[in-house]
């Protein structure tokens, strides 16, 4: 498994442990969009771009994230377990 794949698996495990659910997204005809959508029973929904440790989003990904945020959507970029845990703590508090 790749480093990004390990981060993805960790994200999915932690989301489920906190009572949430997730889906891997397939954006037909649209490149640069986030990898996953995550949500909880209380209606909180977020998009997540998962990267390998130390990796940053590409220019096209940053553009897509900006468009999504401009409409009020929340997009997180995470690159490891610490970032995933911090994101989940911020979401759930």
C-alpha cells in the first residue's frame, strides 16, 4: 500500500470510529476534486483531499478546492495520521 493509501485507510477507520461514514468520490469529467466525502448523523458533511506525508495539493486541486469553498463547502487537506486526528477533533468539537 502506498503512503497515501495508508493515510486513506486511517482516515476511513477513524471516521467510522467516531460514528461517521465516508465515500470515495469519482468525479466524472472533473479533475482536481477532493478524494472523499465524510459525514456524521448530525448532518455535518466535509470533503477531504488525502495526500502522502509532506505532499501538497497540485495547482488544479487548489483551484477546485477554492471553487468549492467559495460556495460554502468545507475542504480539508490531510497528509498523515496527526493531520487526520486534528481535523476530526476540529470537526467533532
